[in-house]
């Protein structure tokens, strides 16, 4: 009886952690709509998004999202919604992006 309750609690906490990784102050990801095409995380200039083990998008670094809407505008499944106001990228991320682009 207690093992079942502990198992259910663990599942619930795991699900809540997953849901937190699908939402930030800037982005909402509708996981059920995502078909794991990879367009959003390939185009994200800040590296905010990544793929999970199924190839579906999740938020890795929510604080780096600038609200540019590239992910939202290119998602063929309408699985991403940018809800925040655009903001400047943090300095460290800007430098990292320039290095990754070969500049």
C-alpha cells in the first residue's frame, strides 16, 4: 500500500518537473503538439531549446531566451508560444553565440 503511494508521488513529482521544463517566463511549449522536427532548437540563436530523448523540444536555459520568436514563427506544429516581451541577450550568451557561429 505504502509502496504504491510512494510510486504515485514520484510519478507526480516527475511530471511536475517535466512541466516546469516546458514553460518559462518567455516560452510555452505544447509537448503533445511537438512532432520532434528539430527546427526550433536548430534555429534558436541563444541555445535556449534542446531535444529530449524522444527528439521533442524542451527549455534548457530559460534565462537566455530573448523573445525573438524565431522558434514560434518556424514551428510547423504551432507547439511553441512566446509570451514575454523581447529582451536583450545576456552578455555571456552573446559571446558564446558569436563563437559558435565562427565569428
